[in-house]
C-alpha cells in the first residue's frame, strides 16, 4: 500500500504517531513500528532509521527492557500531535464570513540564513499565509495575527517584522494577488486526486481497513499546510475542497472503529506473555 508516491518512512511514522499512538497512553516496542510500517511497504532498515531520527528530533523517548526497546511520546511531541490533530480534523469545518480585510506581514530573512528562511516559509504557510512576492506574506483573516506573532517571536524575528491590516485598493486585481500567493491550481488537482483515490469504500476488516484509514489520514494531513482556507469569494468556481473534506470526514468515520481495532491487535501480537 502506498501512502503517497513520495512519502518518506519518517512521514508515515508521524501519521502513525498522530492517528494511533497518541490515543494509546503506553510505551510501544520497536517491533510494533517495524511491523506496522512493513504492512505499509516500508522496509525494516528504513523503519528503524525513521524511529532513530524521530527520537533524535525529540519526538520519541526510548526505554531498554532486557534486550528489547520500547518507545513513548515525549511531552513536547504529545503537545504538538494534539495541536496537529485539532488542526487536521478541524481544518475547513468552520467557514466564517469574510469582512474583506487582509493581514499583511513584511518580514525579510537574509539569503545566507537558509535554514531560518525555510522555517519562516514552512511555519507561516502552516498558519495559512501566502507570499505573493519575497518578504511579503498575506492572509484574508486578521484573526491569525496572534499566531503569526508567536511564530515570529519563536524564530527571533519580531523586531524586524511589520504587520498591517488593510482592504484591497483599486489598483490591480485581487484575484491576481491570490494567484501570486497560492498555487490554487495545484491544490485543486490535489483535492481531485484525493477524491478519486478514496471514492470507493473499503468493507473488508483487518489490514485492509487499517491501511485505508492510515493512507487516508496520511494523504489528508498535507492539506492544512497547503490550503489557506480562503473565503469562497476568493476561490475559483467549482472549487473541489468542500467535496474532498466531506469525503475525508465520511471515510474516516466509516473506517475508524475497524482501524483502531486492528491497531490494538497489532499491539497485542507483540506483547510477551505476562506483560
């Protein structure tokens, strides 16, 4: 089962952590993750590397028990996963009427600080902002300013950034501003592909429904970082986002019980008698 054509073992592991491990407050053996990732067509070497790299990043803590190792979520990882879960499952479900105002952010990072530039781009995009040109970020939601302020503070950029709230003026086209800030065509294609991939229900129990649910969540969790949830009046006609959201919610609800049951069975199969 392919969870995505370009998915890394670590990215798939993060999906497992958020969808299954977060809701089971117990340490889990290395063999559980190796087994689960193998069911998703990821080789053992890659699975073990993903565990090591995720631990090195502070997401997992290990404990040696005899000759076996087991893993638990760190406190920071649990907080991040809970926040991510709220974002993923709440994404697109609370549309509000737009008042026509834009949040405009000016923040510049030197080319030489490439890592910081990547962090700014990644975190502001996750917060729903788009960049129509270098150093300029926008969002049609002024309520996002506190989140943006927190991001800038954590990255040490508060002193060099400037923010404004404004309405679009009479020069140029607002539609072109949106097109420059976000690649809506690629996003629409992604939604259409998602809808096509999950249009057929899965009725089998066991691995089939667990794989389908894992693939569903893995594919969906990319969209909150790509889709700024623009107001309807800024979207092209026939926007496929709402249909994709409906399908995600429907399939997730249909497959949830069976997938969680299968995960518990996987856990149980790696427990030694008396543990």
